[in-house]
């Protein structure tokens, strides 16, 4: 219709325009220092966007088809494709949302579809470029929009909101950032929101007072289960790695539990969920050990993971620990319970 009624000429309808014919010859050159310096930030952003788009799109399609992806293999293929493109003067390669959506909408099921698309594109630029010069851009836009619409998953957003508000807000922030500020800023905003949510969770670790389920060796939260406890002994489980960002919350919770449980003689920290203790955490625990000893309270550790214990053994805390290091919470329960009975 554009050709028949000259809509592009008479009414200014935007069209594809001239398409360069022929295949590009192999071309490779090393840019100078000034060029590299001016391109390093845009190149980094392109690489980041390409990686995020590729993995996100692959993961979304895999979920719809009940398949699994190998992120390392995906990124290896992405890098190899960009190396080939660099030798032929091609555009940066990435798993674009629009192209993948159109491919799926057309019925693609295997990588053969990409090979067929590449061959068709070679045929177009080799001899059929003129046919597409006056194709309205609105046609291309409508094709992309119609193919991409099914990829908008509001159900996943509702599930994320019901399960974890922080993740849902990160999703909304990313989408809003892309719509308002553009793709690069939107993705950057999404990364920052995700990191902020992660740091928020790490800074407020879950901690639980434990007791033993009668007739077993299992320890559970006293607020959730009917358990048995020892008089004068407080079992406290820390469900997060310890670093400078969450030590204040840990110290505050320890203080609260000791004030809530008068007459404590032994404090057992169950470390089964602690995968890491940084140097600041070791210093804080050393000071905690000293303060508790002055109050007549022994500090014990239980279920310390091997890598954490290997580091602690070379720290100042290990030789001055006022209590013992138990293999399990049940071993601590039996030992301290027997001492109390004596």
C-alpha cells in the first residue's frame, strides 16, 4: 500500500529506507588508545545489556517450555558470536527480546530457526534489499509488539509481590526505569534495586531461640514448636553469614534475648547457617566473649562449618573462647544438661 499510494513520499510515512546490499568483507583492526578510552564505557554498557537480555530472555523461554538453560554456555556462545561479528564489521550480538519473541511467535523450537533466519537475511541483503526499502516502520513495530505482548507476565509479578515484596519492587523499578529513563538506565536501576534488597536482607539476619524436640536430636524454634530447654542455657541460631553490615543487628538481638532470659550461665550460638565470618565479625565476637565472661556467662559455639572453623582457629578468638566448640547442638545440650544435673 505504501508503494501503491506513495504514502512515504506524499504523507511522510516512515519507512525502512535504503538497505545496503551485499555481504560485508572480513575486516579487523585494532583501535587506538584514544578510541578505546572513548568507547570503554559504552562497550561495557553494551556487554552488560547484552548479557542481561540474553540470560533473561533464555530463562523466560525456558520456564515457558519447562526447560533448563546453562548460563555459562549461553554466555560462551554470546561471546563467540561477538568475536565473529568483530571480524566482519557486524553489530554487537545479543539475545534481543523483540527478535526472540518474533522467533517464538513464528513457531521456532530449535536453533535451526536461527540458522534459517540467518540464511534468509543473507538472501535479503544479497539481492532482495530493494523490496524492503519502502516497508513502513509501523509494520515492523506492530510485528514486534504483537509478538512481545505474550512475554509480559503479570502473573509472575503478582506471585513475586505475594512471596517477596522486595523482589517485586525491584521488578517494578526496572520496568519503570526502562519506560521513563531508557534501557541502560532502567537496567542499571534494576541492578541497584536488587543489590539494595539483598543488602537489606543480609543486614537483618533471622535469629531464633532453639529448643530440642522431645525424644529426638532435632532443634527447632521455640516459638514454632513444643520443645524442651535447659535452665540457665540459651541456644541461639544465626541464619546468615556474619559481616560488618549485620553485626549491629546480631548484637542487639543477643542483648535482647539475654535480658529476656535471666539467669543464663551458658550461651550456645548454633552456627549451622553461617558460611562466612569476616574480620570485623571475629573482633566483635571476641569483645562479646570478654563481656559475657565478665558477667559469668560462657560463650559456646555449635555446628561450626569446616571453612569457618579453619579461619577461626587462626584468629585471636579461638584460644580465649570461654566455652567449648560442640560438633552439634544436641552434643551441647547433652553436655551442658549433664553439667547442670551434677
